[in-house]
């Protein structure tokens, strides 16, 4: 599947109907999600025929993209039941199979590497400091091959230092910087849309 086709399919997915600010729920836009998963699949071989977990899967965008690029199995994990219902509907609409699990990432009891690749758009840690790193730590514990994750570019030095020094990652590489367009979703948002600079990272456990 070509990149444009993948982006087009992801553009048809339903997103949050009742977003929760405490979970920092923002949709992963098609142009970011498609490039993230396409790169993981075609540059590094980390999606096709692999077992992929989508942490904090929300409405399933990254997991569905992985399934469209022929992942062997996709597991989407989220604490929010409404989001999982949307993810299931999205997967059914595109006729792909993903397993969905309602679970707080902090309480995930997987032991050791149980998936090949983790893909995620974690909370940026704006509402709850350190939540982005909580996701990264758990991902590095359960992935055998790679972790792909989005983090604010302003945290780049900190993310790299913590991943290598404290989380025992063997590599931490920024693949590219992207513009994450945040729509006006919550009452405190004053602007119709805001662009945030984010890094697409590839970590190896």
C-alpha cells in the first residue's frame, strides 16, 4: 500500500466523541499516523508480519494503520471504553482485525518482551507530568524490536537522556520533526487550531 492511500484511509476514521482532557485525548492526524507507520514498515521492517501493540490506542488510528500494512497481529490498549468502541467500529469499517484491551498502561501485567513493536501517541505530560515517560518505560519493557513514539520537540534532550540512561534503551533516534495540529476540542482552547512541534522517535529496547 502506498503512503497516499494509507493516509486517505486513515482520514475516514471516526475520532473522539467525548474527549477527556485528563487523558490528554487528541486525535492522531492522518498525515502523522500514516508517515509514522509507513516509515516503521518500509524503512525498518517493524510492522509487516510483526506483532504490534498500540499503547493508548484511542480511536485506533495507529493500530489500524499497522493492520493495513499487514501486521501479523495488532493489540490496541486504552483505559477509555468509549474510545475502544470507536476503535472497534473503525476497524470493522475498514475490515481489519485488531484485538482491543481495556487497561491502564500502568497496570499492564505483561512480563518481558511479548510483542515485536509498540507504536504510540502517548500523553505529552502536560496535564500529568511524566505520563509520557511512563508510557515509554512500559513500552521498552514489552517490545522486543522497536518502539515508535511521538513526543514534544521541546523535550527532545530530556527524552533521549532518560531513555538511554534510565530506561536502558540501546538506541534513541529522532526520525523526523512533525507538526501536530491540535484542534479546538476543549473549553480552555482559545484558538481554532494550534500547531505543536513533535518528534517521531524510534527506540530499541
